[in-house]
C-alpha cells in the first residue's frame, strides 16, 4: 500500500510541510529577540526595576486575566496569593528573621511555598464559585482584606507589621540572581513560561471547557461537565502563576510585608489587567509595563511641575477610566478596533462602493 502524505499539517506554497518554527507568528519572533537582546543596550535600572517589575506584575495580573477572560470570574485575591507564596519562601527558607525562618534548602522551600499558595487559591475558589458577578468580587475582596489584617497582626508566623527582610534568591550555578541582568533573564523566563502555559491551557480541552462554562454554564452542566470543578481547577492553576510571581516579587525587593499584599496592590492588579486587556494573555504584561512606567517616572514629573507625588494615583485612575470608557477590552481592544478601521473600504465608507 502506498503511503500518502498527511494533509493535517500546514504547507508552504511549494507544498512542503512547515516546520514548527515557521508556524510561529512574526510578532513573536520580533518581541522575543528584542527581549533577549535588551540587556545589551538597557541600563541596570531599566532591566531590574522597569522590566523585572513588569514581568512580575504581569504574571500576577495574568492569573487574574486567566480567571476573568477564560472563566468569567473576577478575583481580587491574586495579590494575596502572591504575597502568601512570598511569605512561605521567607518562612521555609532563609531571611534576616532567623527566629521564624526555618532555613530549609530552596528545592524544598520553593515547592512548598507554591503548594501552599495553590491550596489557598483552591480554598478561595471553592468559596467563590458558589456565587456569581459582584458577589464573587466581594468574597475575594473580603479574603484579601482578611489576609492583610491577619498578617499585620500575627507576629508568631508572619512577624506582624514588619514582615521579613533579607529574603534572597539562591545562588545557583554560581550566579547572583539579584544582579540586574541575571534577575532580568530570571523574570523573563518565568513570565514566558506563564504566558505560554496560559496560551496552551486556553486551547486545551480543559481551557475550552472552561470557556464553555463561562459562556453557558447550564448547557455545559447538561452535557455532563462539572461546572464548579472546572472553576475551582482554574483558581488552582491561576494560584500557581500568582504564587510564582509572588516569589519573584519577594526576591526583587528582598522583603515581604503586609503592605505588599494590601488592598491597594490588589486593586492595582485588577487595574493592570483591565488596562492591558482581559481577553488575551499579552494584555496583562502591556498593562503592567504602562503601570510600572507611570509608577517609576510620573512622580518625578509631577514633582518637577510643583504638584504632589501623591497625584500619581489620580493619573492611574484617569487613565483607567479613559481606557474603560473608550475600550472595555483595554489597550488590545483599541488596537483591534484600529486594525479593523484600517481594513475598512474607504469607498464603502463614502457610499461610493457597489450596492
């Protein structure tokens, strides 16, 4: 029997199969190469403070985007999950608070921290999925507030208001990962892992079922899918991403305290996700980049013109309102609308095209 070539793989114009790298969009190559060579021309401050912080906040916001964009569940507890993972790394690992920190090696402390973060996210998800809409937001906000006040008032485990300092990443392969370039590549790597993981899961059977639950939960239940089980699993997966971002955030500042996971940061994560766009995984990173730029430079600009640096939050709020008003899908939604506008036939717009 003759063996015929399968038609399931994409082909080029010459009829040959496309290899895997030829199926990657050109935009991925451009962004990927630009990020890889960034340390060649960017300053240490930009690598560590701007891009490193962008990747970290983008990961935490990505966990919120996954729940909201693919599951239809807006959670305000993602920053608390990230903060808990940071606390667990400080407690299980090394810190300057030697009376509390256990000093376990990193290959035990980091997995345990992520497991605790996932358990916490699963428990919160089990409570939140029993409600819908504004009630889900209120439950997750209440949990975030309770976590903030509990960590601030508990001195036995969380060291109260002061938290932990001296929380440093392990020096693997003889590299100090808190240096600007190593930390940049560390955060870039895990941000890429989180991004492509969300992209893969969204196209996997679980992700497609989760989107079906988002659009029509009654029909999915009638087809035999467990609606609550899919939603709780989504919370667990999002907690893993947020927990990874929380560990990196703790290493960046070398400390973790209740203020890291307070109500304000929890709202900031929501703002970042909405500004970038809640429908695609790239949105949270775009929103995080804009937020970090404003947080880093807007205060100096305001002070230079004689205004209080506290007006920074006003700029964030005004930008948030403007983007939501003109594009509920964030900046990526504005980009899509502009692309559609460019593709429109000008003759049809003037009524001169064919009837």
